[in-house]
C-alpha cells in the first residue's frame, strides 16, 4: 500500500490542527470553509480525508455533532463539484489500501460515517471474507446494533449467523432492528419467528440467554419484554407480516388459546355476558384435540365453576387420573351416567322466537314478526333482495357478523351480512360455499356501496370492510367504491362531544352492580331509542348452521336499529345537539394517539422550561410573563360559582373538581384545544390547561380566564391548588353535590321501598324477595364500599349535598325517565344493597344512581387542608358521620380549626370504647390524621397497649413513620412505655442484641432522644 508523501502529511497535519482550533471555538462556518480549501489543495483528497478523519478526536457514538462528521459531510458536498475524485483508474493496491483504512474507521461505532464511506471508497467491492471478519470484530466488541446495520448495508445477512446478531438485539429491546435485518430473506424471517416462539415455551429460562451472552446487562424493562405475554404478541404480528405458517409457532398459538380460555371463563362465570351454548361452542373450538389445553380447561373450571363442571368436562375428554386437579376424580365417580356423556345442544323449544317479558322491558326489540326476516342462500333469493334493496332513495342498515377468534387467528371471513330496509331484514348466508363463490353476490355488493342514491347506514364499518377483504380478495385488487355511506359511529362521537356537560360519556365513573355499562352501538341505541341492545349473542359461533332463533333475532336487530336511530336523529337533530344534515359530520377522530402522546424527551424539555409558576394565568406582566408570588385576590366563592373547562391533559383534575361541586366540562381526547376557548367564550368559563396551549388559549379568552396548571403534580394536589387559587370555600355539603358522570346538579331522593318495588317490576329482583332493614349493623358482615344510614335519613339526613332536589313526580313511573330524557339506571343497583341503604340519590340529568358510601370519607380526608367547617352544626354533622361510618372509633374528617382538643386520657378512653366497633369494619389503619399521626402512633402516645395490639392485628405498619419521622417504636421508647416497646420489638422481629439494648436503655435514660435513633437500628450492637 502506497503512503502519502511527507509534504502532504504535513499539509494534512496543518489542516487538522487548524480545524481542531476552529472547532474548539465553535466557528462552524470557518471549519467548513477551511475544509473545502484543504480538499482542493490536496494532491490526494481521498487519502487526505482519511488522514483527517483518523486524527479527529472524541468520536462519540451516535453523535453527528462531531468534527469528523462535519468534515466528512463537507467532503461529500465538495466532491459533487469534483466528480473526478474517485477510485476509478487508481492502482488496485492503492484502492485496496484506502478501502481497508476506510473500513477500519467503521469500527469506531460512528453510524454517521457508514453511508458516506461506503459510497466514497466503494467498500461493497471488498472481498466478502474481509467484510465478514470486520463484522465479527464489531460483534466481539459488543456493538450488535452497529454490526446489524453494517451487515444490512453490505447485504451480508445470509452469510452470518442470524442468532448471533438478532438475539442480543431482541434482548436489548431492539426487535424492530432485528425485523429489518431479516426482511426480504424468507429463511431468516422463518428462523426469527421460530426463535421468538421458542422463548414462549413454559420451560424457557432467561438465564439460558445470559449464559450465551454474558456481556449483556439487561435493565428491568428489557427483561420484562422477554416474557411469553409480550413475545407471543410479536410472534403473531411477525407471522402475519411475513406470512409464516402458524404450525411453525406452536408455543405462541397455545399461549393465545390459553388466554382465550381465561377470557371465556371470565365472560361466562364472572361477567355473565355469554350464553352457555355460545360458551360451549367456543370452548370446544379452542381446546380441540390438544391434551395440554384440555387439562388447562379443567383446571380453570375448578377455579371458576367448581368441581362438578370440571368433572363433566374431564370425562368428556377422557383425561387420565394423574393429570386431574385434586378432587376432580372423586367427583367423577359420583356423577350419574346422564351427566357424563356428550353435551347436548339446545332444543328448539328451549329457544323460542319471542323473548321473555323481562327481556322485552329491558332491551330494544324488533317491531315486526319473524316472517319479515329472510335468510338468503341461493341466487334466486338474492335477486329478490336486490330488487328490494337497490331502490333509489332507500335507506339500508348494513352489518356483518363473523366467528370471533379471540386473537388466536387472523381476521375471520364474514359469515353473515345483514341488510335492513323498512320492515324487512335480509340475512345473506356466506357460509354456503356455492352461494359465496358466485360472482353475482360480489357484483351486488359493489352496486349497493357505490350507488349514491342509496343511503347505507353502519356503525364502525371499517372493521366490516376489512373482513370483506378477507372474504373476497378481489376487493383488494379492485377496491370497493363507497358512495352514500354514513357511519353512525362518527355521528355518535359528535353527539357525545356536543352533549358534554349534559351526558358526559368521556368521564367513566365507578360502575356498581352486575353487568358492564353500555358502550358502542348499544349505548347509542339506549341514548336515542331508550333501551340498549342485548349483546349476549355478539360472540356466538356465526358459522354454525342452523342459526338459533336468538342469533337470528340479534342479527336482525343489529341492522334494523340503525334505521330507527337514523330516523329519530333526523326528525329532531337539535334534541341531540347535531346539525340538520347528519352526512355533513366529518368522519374519524381528529388527531392521532402518537401525536397525543409526548415523548420522554419532550416531557423532559417541558419540565425544564416549566419550572415556572404553577399558574401563569393571572396576573402577568406586559410581556405575558408570570409575576411570581402574586396570587388571586378575589372574594371567596362557593364551588358552584366556579365554572371551568379542563383540556384533555387535565381530565383527572376535572374529575376531582367535579367531585367537589365545581361546574366542570371535560374535553375529549380527540378534541382540539380550540374547543376549550369556544366553550369558555360561550359559557363564561375559566380554562384550565397546561403546557404550550396556554399561550394560544390565553390570547383567545383574555387575562384571568385561562389558568395554567403544573401537570407534574398529582390531580388531587392540582384540585386543592385550584380551590386555593380562586379562594373557594369548600364545605362538606359541597362534596358530591354534582353528578360525577354528567356534571348535573339536580338529584331526586328515592326511598328503599320504592327502589325495591321498581327493581321487582323490572325483573332486576325476585318478586318473592323481601327487603329487611338491618338493625344491628355490627352483627352483619359489612360491605366495604357502603356506609349504613339510619332510618330517619329521609326526614333529617346527616348528609345533604348543596344541590337542587327534584320532586318524585319528575320520574315517569311507566318509562322510568326524567324530563331530561335520561332513564333510571337500575342495572347499577345490586339488590343486596337494599337492606343497608335507606335512601338512594338519582341524578335527573343522566339517571345514574348513587348512595352514601366510604367514598365521601376518602374525599373529605384528601381535601382536609381546604375544607372549611365554620359552624358547630357542620362539625357535629361531620362528627356524627364519622362515628357511624366505615372507620369507627377513629376520626376521619378534619377541619382547618378543630373545635376542641382531647386530653390523652380522654383519647385513650374513647379509643378503648371504639375497639368493638372496629372489629366489624374495614378501615385504613395506616392513614394519617390531621396531626400527622396514624392510629397506631396515637395509641402509642396514649400508652394503650390493648389498642396497639388490635391495630397491629388489623395490619398497622410498625415501621411507618409519622410526619416528623418518628416510628411507633421511637414514640414508645421516648415515652417510657416499656410494655409497648416489648410488644413492638417482638412483632418487628428485631435481633436479640437490639432488644437488650432497647430494654437497658429504657431503664437508664428514657428521655434522651439522641440515643433513640440507635435503639431502632436493626444493626445496633
């Protein structure tokens, strides 16, 4: 290899020294200018460039702001005007030498060098053995990412061991790079999927990989990513992406089926949202002939259903005795022959067309008989449907059904298409092979969706259309033209946004009772037509023939309800706060989840900038900057007088403020910040926001109408700060004075007797069931979320929120609706509550039912620093509640000023009287009181050993320090309570040396606090 001449070496050395000096002074333009001049003066620019790059110090991995990178990029630009500078025509020996020098620079882990050097020095032409040796050197250094990138650029994937590169990348949470590494190489794609699947084996141990790559140190996050739950998702994604046969990833398929079994158990036995017939269908399809899944099914049945059901299924699959869970074999022996055979399907008489009366009262029903539902399986039947549906000006409800796969299989083929017109529903059977394979049905679907004169109604049609692509690949080759299609999902989203403040679906309140809250199309039907849909058949086997009556009824209702919803909305769109032209509503949700989520770097930058004031809203200087230390000086106001709108970054704050009685509107996640400004201007509200939108919003609403909140604080602390900022006087009667679900401020009281009667009439409670008031609360098992209310609550309730009360006449006894149109939400009331709750509170705006519970105590305790109790009546009311609440014997409510201070002797006497009350209640023994003490701390201060023992029994933390840093043992030792010290060190299991030290110390110097810290040290001599 020829070397540069000494004069040229001197020139490059001078240039390098000059560049280093300019770079140190950060004179970047001069660096670029000197580099260009130096390249022009070089007799050998290619060799000179390498000399300069080799002399550049401090190559920082992954950084492009280095001198070497700056010089290299400048050379690339300079070479564009000097195309003659290349390796063409150079002697082979010289070319080889330059290439080796350039290749050695790539080992410096400088990714920004790779592409320019590969192009300038044509490194692809080097001998493959040399390139492979270089990649192996990089691997030996532990630079797996650099080795993968270089291998991909040099196209060496097929020559290298895939696992040597991809396994470390996956362990370092760089699966996307490993995916790119194997992309385009089918054998490597298959090996990667099989590798990930092997890690989903139950016997896989991460220690095996650590032994294979001892130099890799994984973080906790990286180790968590190498778990079957996470890996199986990646296997299924890559399987579909690379079109891999599912048989090559058995572990992931089994893992997904096990998860499906758990889901089916939950739906059937916990949520009770699936019929027995549907459940059996899915169980049999999921388990199939797999012995391992059959055993797992029996184990889950023991947990969710009991030994009897587990024994039945174990006999059906003939599982050997040694594989059965404990107790199943014994139950098997006691089963009669009639229960040990095959499961029989439901008889036709068990599935009548007409649902029971309770079902009709609760759910939306078809307005016509079964003979108006047509099941189509032939071309002649389809022609009759075509003549009816393809009428200009008609409206067609469109829905599709397919067999749910619960994630274990890719998207399924459509099994049934429902087309609803006025008083008729057509069901197209796509499980009939001869019917599906004919071209006329595809042509019919194209005509229907492309005709602008026919209005097609659907709900969430994107999923249906994706399944159509799976059913007929020709829709991928020639996309389906859609004209005259209205997706009611978009209408529903717009309706929810416009109805905010009336029925706010964006806020998810705690649901009580059996059955989940309505959602999706069922929720829309309930809001528009008054009753929800029965979704029991939604997850049924739609490929089984014949379909049951309940399936036919569900399929017809799912399509026909779209017509009635559209008709109702069109007749009175203003009632639902919609425009007159529903088709003018834009489709889709604004924004994307990726844009809504800020990266860690952006959050960090915002945190650095925003160590500003917690509030930048009022007041500010002439430049808009905050004046620190200046607070709001307005007169005190009530929570009901504060009207705010919270942007979508402060929904937690909004929920807390609404809980405290503040009039709060919440933006949806998809709402633009301009919506907040519009609401503030129209309704005179104050905007609560955080981050960058503050400046824009403040300019639209003016000073004092926009408040910036520190988003790094917890929502509870934000709420307390907002109340203090606006000088809001919060009292106990303000708590829950507004509905947490819809922001309404009007309630109606409903006595227990009336609630029981309504529940019986509507089928939510057995008719013969009797409600007996529990007289002695301490002799019954308590319900942790409830607080008993005495009989006189109706006449003189202890808790009377500061809200408007509606008379009982506002509730229509027939429809159970309020003048607002809201229906009484009976499904949220468990009948078991009735003996304990004498009165229920119903929001007349949304129909949600509330009752007194421990949530009130928790809220009072959380906002003790801003709670104002100004009268003796208020204090007595609060004190009475806490003495009868879930936390008996301990004060849970506090005020800014306590009316009296008890002596230690009085506290000890009252605490002793409260022992019996505490034994039958659930309470948080480790919560702090107003003086910064827990119940255990206070009992130690009082020297009450009996109460200390009881608190420890109920889970009091012995080592928990009070607000001054003193543990219970500190307090006992300092107070000279030797009996309590003995008990605490026994329970805390201190060493014998520490115990002797404590006891001797107490007897000598009981009051010297400087020695106290040593007595509680586990390592004390």
